[in-house]
C-alpha cells in the first residue's frame, strides 16, 4: 500500500461538472489494496460515472460486505453515506436502507466471494425483488484476502497460481441475475474504462435492480497463465456485444451513427442509452436471447461483455409493495397515525 | 508520435524546468534537497561548481529559474529558489578546504580584462587547471559591477569579499587599480589568450533641454551608484526623481532614500507592468514609500540659472497597432513639471570599447559591438574571447557566469590544441531512487504549503543605514518549509513498456491526470485525447510504445508532481523514479571528448 496521501493539487485544466465539482472531488481515501488491483480501476470508474452524472455525493449510499472489493467504498465518494456490513449481507442491508429511504442512490459493492458464496442467497433475493440499486460485483475469481483460493466464480479448468486445476463448476452471476429477473444486466472488465464508465452511469440511472459483473484481475493471485480472469485472458477472449453512450438531458442525439448500428433505449428518468452494436444481431431487450447468447459464448470460452439486457420500463420493489413515496425519516406523527376515525373504519370493516 | 528518446541528455533536462532555464544549468532540486537535509555546505558546493557565486546570486540573481518552476503551474507561486541558494551560503560551514587545489602551473598565461563575474568565472575554471590567470580591473577590489553597482543594503561587501576570495585564492593574480587602456598593448604582452569581461560600463545619457545647464544635479545612475559604493557620494537632495524602469532605477531610488531623499519618485515612460525591473525589486521600492509613476516621458530639465528645479513630462498612453506592437502616443493631457532637487538617470547601459584599437583583428558590427560567437565566445581574433555584458550587451550576473564557463572551455580547448567548435556533450547520470516497496530515497510527499516570505529588516532601521542589509534571509525553519515545496522534478518518471500489463493503476492514482493509454496519433491530435488535454506545446509528451494492446503510453510532463505514486501503484515496476543529474561540461572535465552517456 501507499503511505503518503494523494496530493491535493490537481490539473489546472480539469473540467467541472454541473455542480462545479471536478472528478477529484468524488475521490475517497487512498487505496490500501495491492498495487495494480483491478478493483482500483473500478473505483476510478465509479468516480468518473458519478462525476459525469453530476451526482451530489450526499445523495449516495454505498454499501458493501467483506472482502477486497468491499473495502473499496472507502476509496471513492468520500462525502457519501456508507455502510460496511457483515460478510455477504450487503444486499439485505441495502434492501432495508432502500425501503426506509427511497430518495437515495444505492450503490452495492461486492465481490465474488461476498456474492457468489457466503452471500449467494442474499444476492438472489435482492435481485428477485427488484430493489432499485446498482449492484456491482468486482469479480476476480479468487479469495484474495486469504491468499488466492478459488472462489465460486472461478472457471472449471482454470489454474491457480500454484498450478492447481479448479474442478468445480463456476457460478455465472450474470446468468443468474438474468434468470432472477434483474432489469439491467451488464458485464465489463476493469481494464476497459471506456466500456465500464457508461455502464455504471446507465445502471445508476436505471430504476430497478441493475447488476454489473466486472471482471477485475487479482494481480497478486490470479493474473497468471492458466487463469481465466487475468488481464491477458480477458483481453484475448473479450466479446463485447455493444458499446454504450449515456445521454442525459433532452438534447437531440448529436453523435452520428451509421444506420442500423445503434439501438436507443430510453429509461424511466429520460436518460437515453445509445447502444452502438458490435454484434449486429444482438438485441439488448430480449432476456431469453441474452441467456442463450451468454451460454453459447461461455461454452466457447468467450467472455461476453457489454449491456446484455435492459428493461427500460421495469418497476422496483417500492412499486410492487405500494410503499409510501416519502422516506420514513420524513414522515411526521400525523402521517403515521391516521387517528381514531380511521381506526374505527378499519375495525368496522373487520366486524 | 514517435516514441520519446529518453536517453537524449536534453529530454529529462527540460523536465527540470528550473535547471533548464538557468543559464548556468544549476542542479536546483538537488541542492534544495540537500538544504532540506541540513547539508548546507554540500548544497553550497553544488552551487559553487555551477554558478560560482552562490551567496551573491542568492541575493541578487534575476532568477530565470523561478518563472520556469513547475510549482508555479500547479499553484500560485514558484519555489523561492533564489533565496534558498542564499540559505546554503548563510548556513554553510567553512568550505575553504573543499575548494579545488590548483595543478602545477602549465606555463600558459591568460589575461582577463575586468574583475567582474564573467572574468572571475573564467579564472575559477582555468586557474585550477594550472593556467596563470591575471585579472585587470580599474577598481581596487575584485567584483566589478557586483561591487560597484549593487547597493550594499542588498549585497554586503563581506559576501563579495568571500566569494571573489575563493577564486583569487586559486592562485589568480589580481591587478586592481589597473585600467587596461589599449588592447594592442595587452596583445603585445604575449598572453596565450585574452578574455574580455569588461561589462557594459557606460550609463546611457538623456539628452534633453536643460541637461547641460543643470548638470550639477543630474546624475547618471550607474556612475552615481558606483560613487556611493566607494564612498565618494554621501548625500542627495530631499526631492529626487529617478528616470527609468529597470533594476538599476530600483537600486537608485532605494539608495536615494538612504542618503537623505525623503520624497523619491520613479518615473517611467512605459506602463508599470511593462517595466524591466523584476517584480520583487519593484515591490521592495514601493515598500520603501517610493511611488512609481508611469506613462510619463521626460521632455526637459527645468532650471533657474543652472540650478535644477524640476523635470517636465509629457503624458502618454499605449496604443497597439495591427501587429500588436506598442506605441506610446501623447494622451492630450497637459505637460506636467515635477519639482525636484536631483535627478538620477537610469535609462539603460551601453558597451564602450574605446580601448580596443580597430586594427587588432577584432571585427565590430554596425552597432559597434564586437563580433562574438554565441557558442564559443571567440572573437575574430583567435586569441581573444568575450563574455558577460561585454559580449552581447547588458544582461545579468548569472548570464556572465554561463558565458565565463563557455569561454573558459574554449580557451582550454584552444590551448590544448583542440577544435573549440566541438563542444563535448554533458555527462548524465540516471539512477533509480527505489529503496523498498514504497520507499524512495527522496521525500515524495508533496507539501501543500504556500511560498514563505523572506523576513525583512524593519523599514525604519533599514532606511537609516545604507550598509544595513534589508533582507534577513530565511532562518532554518523557514528554509526547511520552503525547501519542502520543491517538487523534485529531477526525479524522473521512467517507463518501461515491456513490463507494463496495462492495469491502469498509474492512470487512476495520478493526482494530475498526466498519464493516458491510448491509440497513437499525431501530436496535435494526441494532445486533445489526453485524460487532461494539454495545450502547452513547450512541455513535452513522453510517448512509449511496445504495449501488448498496441496502444501507447503518453505522459504529459507539464504538471507532473514527481510524487512517484505511479511507481508506487505499479505492480510490475514498469514505472520507476530515477534521479537525473547532468554535469554541464566545464573546462577540464575529466575526459576531453565525452561520448553521449545513455540515460
């Protein structure tokens, strides 16, 4: 780790967003992860996405579990709310927070151990319920904090740093998320910020359960030949189906796209997602096709990345439960206690 | 863009902006680190080697390094490089034993005309090699304009005595009070080489109506300063006007304040901003209650029967033509006469070579300046070299020193039978500063402190005595704080593409957004595509190719803090922090024709 604080000086030409902040204003403390960790690039991408969206830091709640990945919320959005929960329990804590205050932006940060092993059930239920959140898994295929044992997302047949073969089948969190009804599903790679940053921005703007699986090489224990989560392997086998431009505001689309190469998806809040197709036949609105596509390419050893599925009209848990619009902390006694007349009415209806 | 050749000595030299800007190329960050460590004598000797007069320059240098300092592009003000130099001089131990021991005399004799910084720099470089150097000066003591023109309240005699002494003690013969009035005669004395460092000794005249009549109270600035310096002048009238806007004018007005001038004004033709004086010298003058009036052109000296009573000025304003050139045109306001008792004319200096006969092989140009080669400082007479103000007109001490080094090298090469036009390349040392996983042999934690002010003596006391130094210099604590502001620009970021795995760690950590991995392109295009676009073409882009993805690494050198975080966060050691030291070639550097040393 680095012992000095990152200098406060910044480039004199840095651009400011609508709030007058530079991207440096969205940083947190200096990372204590190993040098070169993919997670640090994801941290930088989250910073960039929040800067580009001109998000007010105090409108964000970042919630994590345990693991290298779950340490990262300390390294971005230093002025946001945060909760570092028990191992694997990020989804439940996030769900609870979200139900209590729907006005915040929920950023769940987890890892492959936290979400695919100890917290697998928690992950499944938060997706299944459609909690309005951005759920990012920083997926490196190993338990880095305990020195590199295979995690549940390690591919069968991939080798550990010591040369041991993994004989268990891998959990593909993207496939599971699709099956469980996530309304925004993407996969990306920490080494490709031009793909990752817009995906995070789009996910933040998505209403519903947005899930992003980010392959994030573990420099210390999983970046060798034989690994399927190394920089080299992912770069060689990366099969991006599309590239994304996130368009906020009402301005017409100014970028020129060749006809037939772009699919524009408008989300609830007016955000338009311009999907530049790389695979001409890929339709990001078709859940079933996405699942098939994913399985077929996985069988060939390819890592499918991009925005794989989006349902722009999704509803979230609050809509399903018909909860009150106002965050609980803003409800007054008079809102919570409707009075004896109302009680009489209820009692009468039950007689 | 083509990949950067970091083995070219100039590439990393330019990154050390201060050193690159210094005419003598003093290794600034190196000596500042030594000051921070409390190794003042070592810091002094590095300076002495390079700029010969650390104590003098630490008080009087024109500081071309400071406007160049990277810190000035990162926050408001550069590092106080000049005053840190003084710290090295103030706090050093006795350094006499560290001075070079001259070799046995080699039988070659060099005459040096003028005892100022240029000649003394030549003598400093040549005497240790065994040359017999004889310095001639019309003044009794060595120092030239440093002694005669710079007021003692800025530069005490003790400092001049000490630093000229180090040179004269190298076995240099000093003939004080000896004015050379014929070059022909000097040539006849069979010196092996002659160096002319006689300065620009003539103050420019201001030939206006009334000048002759009022001459008793109209003084030429540098002559008057010299008279004050040697004690011939001890007072001046109560009301004084100083004409001119350069550093000499600032010295004149501040000196006048100490000799009885109570109402002293500086009056300049141009605007305040365009004045030639250094900003800090203007500040010091204003601080001593000397107003500076601008856009006023003197047109006549007013006198009554030869007794000066004032100066009449025409009011002007600046107008810019289509090419952006400035013209001063009358503003239409009525002329103004400002009453005064004395006038000091400081409107420039000129060279004067009445003592050089025009038939001794030295060609002069149409401005009556000798033809001097800007690289070798040779004149058209192969035995005669020029340097300092005598070569190219008035500049500053640090330029005179730089000229002296180059001229000494030429003289040494000529007298060794070598081609003086062949200039050996400097020697470059590059070494990794890595001490441990995240430890460096330099302090990479960037200080956020603002520039520290140099303490001044109380104005009331300072104005009472012309010999009392105004600036007190930094104390040890202030010096340490200021030294910590240095960004260590000589500790270079060195990139090795084959080791890079393109993990982006350096890109993410860089506080200044200096590093970009992208597709290669033409420079103009590339500059726009950087993480922080860079319009500053004078600052290099460091381009490296050979990455697995076929992209290039581009580092914009412009505002790099040299904090080393890129190297700390690099998992493969593709980035390293390496200290770059460059030894400028001086006369008698160990080997005569040094090959270029790879970085």
